[in-house]
C-alpha cells in the first residue's frame, strides 16, 4: 500500500518518521560542526568540546521528540489494526505531526512559552488518537 493512499493516520506516522530522521541528522550535523569529525568518529569517552546553544537546543528537541514518538506510533498502529480510524484519530494524528514540526524551529529560537504550548498541542493530538480507540 502506498502510504499516501492510506489513512491520514498512517500518512502522519510516515511524515513523523521523516521528521524524526531530519531532527536526528540536524542534531548530528550541528554536533559535528561544534565538536569536530574526529570526536564524532571516536568512542566519545570524553565530553569533547562544548556545543553551541543552537546545537544543544536541537539535541533537546530531538530527545523530546523521541519521548512521545513511540507512543504516537503505537497509537496509530493500534487505530489502524483495530479499524478504529475516525475523524477524531485523523485530527489527532495531524495535530501531533504539525505541532511536532512547529516545535523544532520554536525550540531552536528559544521561545519558552510557545514551545510548551506547542508541546501541549502535540500531546492533545496523541490523546485524540488514543481516544478514538477507547470511544
């Protein structure tokens, strides 16, 4: 099945996987810029050079993504397997993805209140997907 002819939930899961990979690459490239290739090729037994504010923010944004992504993926897969796709789960999946996408530049810019609000929207999206299973 072509993911873009599948359900909205599966499309958002696919896009979220791509977003996670993009965040991984961005954080890794910024870390390499700050610490150097030699450090990143090493076993990293020491901390190496400090990272820039932007690199630290991108690393934390990616860590935050990883904290919720497994739950989102499981919820979308459960909705799909159980055949419980609905407007609620579609809205939830879209809220999760678009909020996680918006989270990255807002975190990089260091906007604390907005960052927290966007995180909350992504959590609401995840909860909506879960609610479509229960109700």
